C-alpha cells in the first residue's frame, strides 16, 4: 500500500469512519429518486483512498441513482488519490464521465475526454477533471492549461447554441477563503476563462458543506454552488448529509432555485433544509 494511502486509511479510522454512514447515503439516494430529477451531477470523492476495489462498491451506490445517461460524474481528489487511482475509477465509471455520443469511452484516454459535454434539454453539462495525485496531507486540484483551452471552446459553442451552461468541477474554483493545501492550484486560470466566456452556473464539491459564491462573467455574475456530503452523519449545523435539488428556468428573472434537502440532527428524515432563489444580476 502506498504511504499516502496508509496515512489515508489511518485518518479514516481516526475520524472519517464515524462521520460518514452508508445508511445515511441510502436515505439520501432514496430521496433523490423520489424527486425524479432530469439529471444528476456527482461532483466527486466517490471513494476514500482511491484503492481500486473501492470503485465497484461506489458504483453499486451510483447505479441506484440511474444510468450513465442520467448521471454525470467527475473525479475528486480522493478518486485520484495516488497514481493508478484514476485509471481504476475510469475502468468502472467511464460511461458516466464522457461526452454525448462517445460510444466506447473506456477505449479512449481519460485525460483527453475532459472536459466532457452532455446536453439535456436546453442545459449543457460540462465536466472538468481537477483530480490529480498529491503529496500526503495535500488535497489540492488542478484543471491544467489544456482543459482550460478546451473549456473556452466548449463554453463558446454552447453559448452560441443558446444553452444554459452548467460547469462541474470538484474543487471550489475560487481564490478567496480557501485553506492552504486544499484549493484549486489554477483557480485564477478558471476565473479568467469564465470572466471571458461566461457560464450560467458552476457546481463543485470538496468542502462537504453547502456554499454559494459568485464569480464575474462577461455580462453577469455567475453563481458558484458547493454541496454537502451525501453520506455525512448528522452532527452539527455545518455537518449534515444533504444534496442540492436545483431547478433551472433559463430566460427567467430567477433562473436558478436551489432546494437543499438533507438530514439534520433534530430531524432524522430527509427534508428541506434550505431554499435559495437566485436572481439574474449584472456585474
Ligand atoms: Fe475533495
């Protein structure tokens, strides 16, 4: 076992094993299914230490959400824990991490498949991979220049097609308020791409808590939304299992509504824990 993985496993037993529960995750999955969303975005960290046998176990959970047509996955830092983790993830999740019409994603090179583009109704889902192996105790991510260039092109194409553009990446793509060793190393690059080409919504994971920030686009502010962990054992106001049920109304003055649904310490059922309506804003 790689040194970093050993550290990760020890950390798991010390802390994470008691704050994540598969029973909680099952309840969240059941609630998601009940709401029949048009599409599901999983923003990464499906496993703990990127050990190949972890991925088929994660896949059994993901399969409960839907097929690869209805579920889009992007890798997180734990999915890319050490060299060899991402290929092991890809062997299981390639159909969930590819563009529309990519009939045989398992045969193509993972790095060349990102960013991918999936169009559902009038919404474009653009998936970026920021998962890269890092030194122990680091949880950083990187988009890279090549993905940045491809992202620019995809954002232009999808804007010209009149689509509502949702960009998904695991790490919060902001430079403010990020703890040392946990952020996106080239967040500035991402910010510049979005400032120039725009997007209507950015979704990320990583922080295990809901967050709402804004990023400047060419014509309007772009909402940047973080999500809680779907397997967190309810403990404090900050740590609860939840997901975001997002309603998109392109063209309206309130184009995005986010219903946070989760399990609180007081209420062990999955219920609404917050509702945020976003209004169209200029820069
Ligand atoms: Fe993460």
